[in-house]
C-alpha cells in the first residue's frame, strides 16, 4: 500500500521533496552518481566545494581508513567555478532535484565572486557557505571560529542573492552555538553542522603521520554522536532551520538528527560505501513514519526537546 506520509521540507523559498541531501565532497558534482542511482529521488545534493579558481588540493597520501570512519586531507581539490558552470552543470539539466553549490574561499571577496558567477545559472537552487576555510586576511584562522567573520561573510553573500544561503559550521570550536547565532544574525536561511573533526593517524613503522598534511578531517559513523549533540545544542539557541550532517549511515541515525532539531540531513562518507544509500535512508524514514502513524516529517523535528 502506498505511503501517505508527508516528507516535504521548506527552506527559504524552496520546497524539498524529502529531507535527504548528500554532503559536499562525498558526491562529486552529482554527475558521477547518475549511473548508480536516480538523482530525482533525492531532496537535493550538494556539489563538491567550489573555489574561484581550480585547485589541485594536498599532496598524497590524502585518505586513511579509521575505525568506523575515515580521515581525509584532500585539500578541497576542485575544478573551479568556471569549469563547473561550463562542464558539469550542463550534464545536470535533466535532474529534478535541488542542486546546492558548496562554496569556499580565502577571503570574503572570493566567496562573493563565486556566487556572482553562479547567480546567472538557473540550475543552482541554493548555496552552502563553507566557513571551515582559512581566512588569509585574519592570519590563517578559520572563518568559522570567529563569529564576527561569520557574520561579515554571511551578510556579504546574502546581499547578492535571493537564493537560500546555508552556513556550514565547523565542530572544532568551544561553543558552536555562538557561531550559529552569528550566521542567524546575518540572515542566513539555515546552518548545517557538523563538518569533519580534526584528527591524526600515525604509521608506527615510519613513526610519522600517515597523511602528508599530517592532520585531516574525521568523518563516518564514529562522529555521529558528536553531530547529534551539537545539533541538539544549536536547536535550543537558533530559530532558523538546521541541516544535520556527520556520520549518517542509515535511517535510524538520520532520524536521531531530525529528532534533535534537524529539518534536513546530509549523507556523506556512507556514499563511498554504498552509492545509493540515500535512497535506502529516504525509504527508511518513510517506513518509520508509517509504522509510528506520524503524518509528516515536520512533526518529529526537535521532538527530543519536548
């Protein structure tokens, strides 16, 4: 029997058919996954982080497996915004799912420049601003560790677009709620959390770090309890929607994020293990709502706080 549950989610001026997105950096530019799954089944997908110019990333080795996860130091390698527009976007014209551009830069001007180029492309539905990037003007600090920088950057992007702006937060801070509030004050449409957790792995034979970059970002199932806790904390402080991300590998974990306050979720590392895992998660959420006689996904957003 067909399910009648309502999985739609509203974010800014967009309606998502379901709450499941893919996380930037784990889904290529969407094009790569077309042969493995039907992209139209997704609420949306977030493309690999785009910079103002093409970037080669860090030297290898750049990935190492860890218990229940992986450590990566790819270095935000990408084709750059111009090649994305000319080579990738045309291959997504037939996709009936929201395409969200993840963007990053080393200065506010770079972020703004990327958005200005993408504003002319009708296929891009929203922007996810990665504030876990070095801010050259601030001596190499992360944008996302300073609420004033987050406010300035978010405001600058909001000033040049009517599309939803999502600010992606780093967990590598003392109080993530302070950063989320800065994004909200700057009129962000949503915040997404968490990004990867900084970690290190040592090769005991060479007695040196495995990654050429020494440290990397930890992702995968190992970090989901941290992500759930941080979404819980931020939900109690902000009024804008939250997108939960970090270690989601099945519908049960996705539902945990939703119950602590996430309106949408992003699936990341699990895409590498099973390319169509997102479809399973969508169906798992739908099945749960049916079994619990819950009419709408919105009915359980933040329910763990009640």
